[in-house]
C-alpha cells in the first residue's frame, strides 16, 4: 500500500477552514483549549447543515478532520468539533438523562440501560458515576462504534 500524498503543514483550524470553505459555508471558527483538548467551535448561518440529524454530519466531519491531522500517527492529539455549542448542550442533556435513570435505578433497585452511545459519550457517563456511592456504570459488550451502558446499584461492602 502506498503512502498518501503529504498534506501541507496546516493547523487543525486551517484544515477545518479549508474544508468548510470548499463546502461553501460562511463561517467563523473559535479555538477553545480545555486542558489537553482542542475544541474548534464553528459559528455559521446554517448550523443545522453542519450538525446533521442527531449530530451525524458533525461526527463525520470531526472524524475526517482528525484523520487528516493524524495521517499515520495514531498518537496525534484529537480535535473536537462543535457548532454553536451544540455538543456542549447535548452533553449536558446526556448527563441529565443519565442522572434521571440513576434515580430510577435507586428507586426500583434494578439495572437500567442507556441508549447506544459513541465512545466519548460513554466516557462522560463513566466519569459521572465513577465515584458515585450508590450507582456504578458498566459498558455492555457490542460490535460497532455505538455501545450501551447499564447503570446498576453499587453493592455495599
């Protein structure tokens, strides 16, 4: 297999701006550094086109951007894309839904399963419950990118 053509040295922001320009978007990109993570937040006249149904277009653009950035370097840091704070709002809603389900776990004393999620969403849920005194989270075995998490009562020791 031959090596791909080398890309000119561009920052993640420049690559994203190039992609969006070629797609005909009018936009502005804001860089947000959170710890080791770089978030590129896009402001545009038509955010729904970039977000897509349930964020699928945004997910695929992020995947493509990260593939371009990393090339053959699997250890390159990943960039997260957002459109007008869409992901931040979605993350907050996800945590709220998980907390409501955790309340149900405690009330009924039985495990509850969340809908399929991508790796980052599962990470957020596991982080939310890692130190919880009464609830633990467990990933279910599954094929593919989307997997489920079960919230269950934490057994007392």
